[in-house]
C-alpha cells in the first residue's frame, strides 16, 4: 500500500451528495472511559475498531501522512 499526502480527496461536487453520518454509538461505546472500564471488567468484548491491531495500522498511516507532508514524497506502508 502506498500513501501520498498530495493525493486529492474526492469532493462533494464530484459525487453530488452530502456524506452520510453514522448512527451514534450506544453506551458504553460512546464514552471512552466507560468503554475501557467495561472491557477491563470483562463486561463487553473489545470492539474491533478499538483493537491493538487496528490502532497500530492507524498509527502507521498517520506516520506515513506526516512523513509524506514533510518530504513531499509518497511513503510506502508495510504490506500484510
């Protein structure tokens, strides 16, 4: 995978519609501390979007975006 900060995002005029907003999260997913406490107590499983693996991928993407912005070059991401 390859990330470039210089890539252009599609704009609304090209798609002709407003972006859809997701439904609000239900408790305890809607509040970070309550969610964390519920996971630690074993009351709920870890949500896939909150997993360590997902957050490591997000961190790699953010690093690549910063590096691309700093250098003006594309940055390759590790493949899985």
